[in-house]
């Protein structure tokens, strides 16, 4: 017959952690009602998450009752599903200040995009620098003024 391995004791760091006592025990609450929003808010975090058993001190059965009551209260719109939390952004300086990247300067015009599906650039046509001649009627109309 094989020997069972010895279970190790929890490490003793010189201090004992006191078991957290549930609010339901201290206030002698036997039935958790979903309409008791003030009680349920004690078991919900600031972001509207259900707090863990190790945080609240509930036993398994109490935690199940609390979770069920919170879900019912959310369904009845007594508690929010999620709470919007806004954070203040740190002062990053002026938006015009480019910071570590430095000033990028004038980058000039963007090159033409490729239009061909094959990935080839469109063929460039030779530009003609000769001025276009205006029609004779337009030239005569400007001279009379």
C-alpha cells in the first residue's frame, strides 16, 4: 500500500490572519432580499462587480444567495450592471509640444496611392510644359476693357 504524502501546513509568517466575518452574520440576516439595495451595495465593488468571498467573508451558501439577489436586482434595474468610471488624464503638456519625438516638420505632399489591383503603380505620363493658347474670342474680349 502506497504512503499518502504529508499535507504541508500553511506557512506561519509570525502572524495569523483573522477570518473575515460576514455582514450577514453580524447583522443576523437570514434572508437576502433583492429589493434591499443598501445591503446588496455592500457586496458590490465600485465598478459594480460582485465581491469575492474572501473579501466579504461569506460562506459558499451566503455568496450564492448574494449573487442571485444582485442578479435579480440588476434585472429589475435596482442595481447597475456596470458603473462608468472616468479617470483623469495626467498633465502631458501642451498638445503642440511634440515631446520626445521632436518636431516632425513639413512632410510635403503625399505620394499618389496605387490604384491597380496588381499592386503596380499607374504609368506616369509625360507632362508637357507648353502653355495652352486661349481662344481668339477670349483674347479680343479682354483687350476691349
